[in-house]
C-alpha cells in the first residue's frame, strides 16, 4: 500500500511538509484503539536469532532508525510499533534552534536520494529529555545523537556536547557525538585529530564518572580519507569510545543520474540514499579490517533493500540504520530486512 498509494501522495508535496504530515498522521492514528497492535502485526517481525548484544546493550534486532528522522523524540512510542530494534533521536543541541531557513530538504527520485541542510533544528536538550522521560515504551532502545548550537564557536563546542550529555544521560541508552554534519558551519573541522580528542575526552570524563556509563560513539563522514580514518581509530582507542556510526551524509555529488544543473540549483547540503551505499560500505569495511573487528560499527548509508543491509553487515557492521531507504521504501523495509536475516 505504501509504494502504490501513500508514497505518490507524499512525494507530490514539499519534502519537509510531507515529513510533518507523516508525523502528525502517525501520532493521530496511534491514539485510535487497536492501531498500534495493527501496526505491529503488519511491520514488527521479531525472531530470537535477530537479537544482538553490542557495546553492552541487548538489541532485539539489528535494524535501527537513524538520527534525523525523529529529531525531537516526539514519536518514539509510535516508531516502536514498526519493528525497529532501536531508534536514534536528534541531533539535539543544548539550546533550541530553528535550523537553516527552508526550503532545506529535497528529493532526487531518479537517484533515490535526499539532499538536506536542516541545520540541527530541534527543541533543545531539556525539552527532548523531558519528552523521553514521559515515553510509554521503555523497552525500545534509544540513542541520543548530540551536537553543538550553530552560534557556539568551535573553541567552546565541548561545553555544548557535555551539556547535552548531562541533560540526556538518564533517558537514552547510548550516545552518538555528531561532528560530521555538513550543515552547521565549520562543524566538520571538529573531526580533526586534536580538537576531536579534546572534545571526546571532556564528554567521556563526565560519562566515566557516572555509576553506569553510557556507550559513547562517534558519527563520521563518508568523505574522510584513509589516513583520516586511521586517525579516527586511534582517537577511538585513546578516548575509549564504544563504537562508531559510519556514515553521515556526503558533500559529494558524484555519480548522480539527476540532471547536474538541477542538483546545483539545490545548493549546499548533505546527500543521503542510494548514491552513498558503496562508499559507506567501503568505510565500514576499512574500519572493521583495520580494527580487527574490535570496534563495533553501526552501518548507515544507502540501505534500501535486504541485500543492502546484508552488504553492510558482511562488511563488518554490528548494527544498521535506515533513513532515506525508509522514506523511499516505506515501513515494510524493516521487516523485509529482518526476515531476510532469519532466512540467512
């Protein structure tokens, strides 16, 4: 029903408007008695063989929803009915911010891709934390993707990440430090070795001082060179990271089928979807081999089918995340992947 009926309707609207329409309707539908049970019956496929224990957490299945879809943790109870093994909220910043001016989300249907320059639009860490504290489904694992406010200088960025950590530490199961979004000015400069070590050390110091530390991961860009990936692995060891998320969106516009003039007219932003699949898998494989499989990786980027998911896992990912593929393929993609994993 999604691809022949719902998707054409949504794709006839502005991409961000369609996103909000999905949110509003899923929230309304979930209030109707029996709807959550129906959604679970349609989409929530579970099997004992799907369970994974990664960085000390027990995931019912390895298919998660990537950060960026539910930035404000507004729909976690509803998303839990669609079969995800975990949901990553955010990116959350200490203070609320509107993000970049719209239009800021664009589809490339020919390439099954998206371009976004949302700019960490979110309600702020305090509001998100309060919302998560009220959620009904406590079994769904929640990741907290954290970032800095746009007007915070890079020299003070660590304080923003620490503030987010402190606000969310009691309501999320793991953290992801996001320094790889291309949509906050100069943010990617924090991926350089020295500032990144200093930032992660400050967050990790707060984390390790807790009675029960949370797994702390780093989300990286697909545009890093091999030498930069080597630095990331060294940084991960030095700062005792629990894992990596590979990868974020790309600034590259290579190998697109969409007319170049149209792509250029959209302006800056991160590209996600099918064109990212091969590069994301390369990065996962490189990190997995270089670390001898010792560092868990959440694989993301261009997963639009069960075969794409299998590819990421075979390359060394312990878990995977969907975003653009979820938008193009619909909620049935989650169960298709999980069923394929059970079949082997």
